């Protein structure tokens, strides 16, 4: 006798144990070959959206109940699901909290002498269009040459995968990216 596909399965146990001061945040991480969405477990006080800019010595970006899409470069991207996924930090090109979850942005909107620059960021199979905050008199080239940030902030972002034209763009108010693994372009 086969199982009825319409019958709901028993709830699966969580692949993590939450402590009283822990929280779960839905996030998306991008590598040079694909993307992964899942649940990140952190302490309540941690701002997940800027976490990688402020930590040192953490070897892995850990996601639970993860779903991945990997672009093999030939044909249809491969999808998979995992109860746990641990991505080496140096392979996380970009990441963001998944809407509708939110956190406060990492800048003061009343800060003077700042301007927005609309950029196209390319990494692996992905293209992100959004805005970067720069000094009022600073060019993008100067900013990139002088910045020492491990992860940079990028705002009002739409991430697409041009090789999969029927995939809707992912919209997020805030994305962190590793500047040494992406290309930056100003639209003509």
C-alpha cells in the first residue's frame, strides 16, 4: 500500500536547539556558483544583516533547513534541500535577510556629505542592481581603493540570475557583499 501524498507528514524536528537568548532569522547567501536560503541561528543581540562585517574567526556560515540552487554552467540549475548547510565564510560572496524579516539599516539617514550611487554588481551567475552610499566628493574608484571593509553594504537591491530569465528578481532593502569577489559597474 502506498502513502497518500495528500496526507500531511509528521512535523520534522528542528535541526537545532534554541537557547533562551537565541533567535532564528531567514537569510539568503550567495556564492560564486549558487545560492542558499535557510534559517540562521544567532544570539538575540546579534544584527544578522551586518554580522559578517563584525566577526572574526568564524569559519562557516551555517544555515538550517536550507534550500540550494547551484548553477553548474550547463543547463538547468541544480536544486537540493538540506537539514544543515555550512558554507566556508570566504565563499560567501553576498548575503541578506529574507523579507519580510527586517533589521534597522546600518547608517544614519541624517548623516551629511553622503550621496547614493546606483551600481550594477556582478558575482558568479548573479547580477545585483542597487545603491551604495559614498562620500559626497568620493568617486566609486576611490572608495573601492581606500575601503578596508571585509563586507560592504548595498541598499535597495534586486538580485537576478540572467542565465535563468524566468526566475523573479529577489528584492531586499539591504545586502552585504564581499568586495574582492564582485565587479562594480556604474550604468552608462
